[in-house]
C-alpha cells in the first residue's frame, strides 16, 4: 500500500464521482486551524475539561475500568494454568478474545453512530461485568471449565471491540473543540496511570489470596464504570465538534459514507497506513522479541523484562501527560513524523544499548514519544470525520490495530526462528522509518 499523490485529491475525487459530499479537505483544514484556543483566542488551561461534570465522570469510570483490566490481565494466566489447563488453554482463551475484538469493532462503531456512544459503552460494561461475575463465582467455588474461560474471553473481546470506538468518539461530544486536546491528554494520562499501577495490584492479590479475587475486582470495576455512564447527562457541550466547523459550511445532500470519507481524506488514509505498518511490527517486538532478548541476557532476565516494561509505561504516562502544549502548535504533523523517526531509531538500537539502566532509559524515551503520539493522533482523528461517522472512523482504526497484532506476533516468531532477537528490533526500526517517509510524502500530514 502506498500513499497516493494528494494534490487536490481531497476536493476533486468526490466531484469526479458525482457524489455531493461534505468538504473533507475543509475538515482536514479544521484540524490544522484548531490549536487549543477558545473563541477569544486564549490558550485553554490544561485541566479545563475537568470543569465539565460529564467528562469528569467519564474519566473516573473509565480509569477504574482500565485498572480492573490490568488486575485481570495478571490474574488470567494463573487462573487458567492453576486450574490444570495447559498453555494451549491460555492461548485458546486469548485467541477467542482477539478474534472477537476484531469482529465487533466496525459494528460497534456503527451502533455508536446510530444510537449514541454512551449506550454502546454501557451495554459493553454490563455484559463484561456479568461475565466476570459469573467467572469469579465459579472460580471461588472450584475449577472453572475451559469452555467458560473461552466464552468469557470471547465476550470480553467482543465488548472491548465495540466499546473502544464508542469511547474514542464520546469525548468530542462532551467538551468544546478547543478543549479536545486537553481532554485527550487527561484521558490518556489517567488510563496510562491505571496501566502502571494495575499489574502490581493484580500480582499482590494473586500472591496473597488467589486469582479469583482479582477477577472479581475487574467485575466490580465494570459495575462502577456502568454506574458512571448512567450518571452522565450526556448533553453535548457548546462548541463540541458534533457541530459543523466553520470550515465545513456546505452540508451534504446525502450523508457521507465511511468508504467515501476514506477515499476523500488523504490525511485519514495516511493515518490508517501508519497504524497498519506500526501495528505489524511493534506488538511482536515488545511481546515476543523483548522477552526472548532479556531471557538470553544474564544481566537482564525476567526481572529485567519487568523493569523495561515498567520504564515503557512510565515514559508513556509522562509523554501523554505532557503532550498538551504540543497541540497548541502548528505543524503538528512534523512533530508526529519526527517522533516516529526518533522512536524507530531508539527501537533499532535498544538491543545494543548496554545494560539494564541504559536500556531502561531508552525504553522511557520510547514510551514518552508513544504517549505524545497517542494524544496527537487521537485528537487529529477525532476532528477529521463528519460527526455522523465519528465512531465508525475510530472503529476502522481500531480494527486495523486489532488485526495487526496477531500478524505482528507471527512475524516475530518467524524472525526469531531464523535470526537473533536484535533482528526484530532492526526490522521494527525500518518499519518506523518507512512510516516516517510516508508521512513526509503526505502533504496533508505535513500541514497538520
């Protein structure tokens, strides 16, 4: 897949097909023109979105839900393996989770666009709470059947696939467009914090008690998240991006379809390309190549892998929390391209960085750049599509991300079968470099 020449394509392509569509080029221009300032031209304070009740409730509920997920993630392998099932049982459960997540991403986006993001998120939380409550009760009494574990994994994956696009599309409804960068910074930072502290809590629960209380914590977190969603008034805020932007005053004669939007938006296509290339390499590098690398290094070992992943999480938290000021600048696309290029270089050199401390410092920098990229790209993709396609546009990005993970793991397995672990890091660095080059070739991204 390559990036097409973009001169005039955002405006000319729809006209050539005879389709009366909303001006996607103008939508991309709105992304560039919105620089985190209010209508008076003043910079938006970084915590301004927290003044809004619904946003506070959303962030609180979703952060607790993420914390519960991290606790469950640690408990799941011990629950399955401790029940006497082989590694194949864990693999089957995770495979069911992954496939269900892929299948439900686009339907979840369609439902969120049709009925609203909050109902989709609410039902996803209710179903996950019920499935995990049943698993907790069974595990507390004895050994859960493998069928129940697999079905629970499928239900969790299906609900996450539907939930994520809805979650990414609800923030622009709750806050004005000028506050969207700050809102995304807060959302991503709080979720990353939950990612950092959740695994130690899960490990402590499993070590002191048993796996099933950790599963119960996740079930309770979904109950709290569902109650938080029910408490939201969900009234669009004045100036939210659900209202047409000044750059898009022409309304469509008929609603723009997702396929037509993708064809008419070079910037969105570039983001999809980047998501696919990065997703095909990063997962396998961090989840397969890095554990193998640390296992073969006497100075690292399993504890070294844990410290490196902790450094990555801490870096992501720092980068995500500090990305807000970058969104007040023009040429954010050049920031994205530069961050990708630097990140690729750091990943390629990570196996050669020396001992644990230099590698941890490198992982912290990688995480910080990832946190910045998460805020920049999420904010940009929330502003690209017309309002009636917001959740579906997020769903398509999620679908690409979900689908690339198993491919990445498979590629890593093949690479490590023939070459040492460092080769996967070099390949990932080349992937980042290719994405950066594609970004430079994209006029819409350069002008972001």
